[in-house]
C-alpha cells in the first residue's frame, strides 16, 4: 500500500474590512432596512452591531439591517477614525 504525502495549502483569509470603526466618535445618521433613521454618536462597532448614543439613550443596531451610515459632520475630527 502506497501512502502519498499530500500537502494542502491552507489559505488564511482575514475578515473583510467593513470600515465600521471609520466614524467611531462621530455624529452619524444610520438608515435601516425598514426606513428608520437613527441619529447619534457612533460609540462602538463590533462584528455584528453598532452602538449609537442618541438623545433618547443608547441604541444597538444589528448590521444586517443597516442600509447606510452617513456622517453628520466632517469625519476628520472624530476619535480614531480612518477617514480623512
């Protein structure tokens, strides 16, 4: 019996960048798939959620329901943003 030594190449692909943290610390408008628009400061972005501080308190939005994220002000003054 012959056993072939087969080497398999494993391609490790990191998670695709979704730029969620680009507007962290910025005032943003987030449009949802059902037409609701949330305006507030983007506090944190995780893999599946946005945490937004609004005038009415903290709101957690599942990214699956987010259609658009638009900065209300210039992102250059935001904390930790990659935007320019």
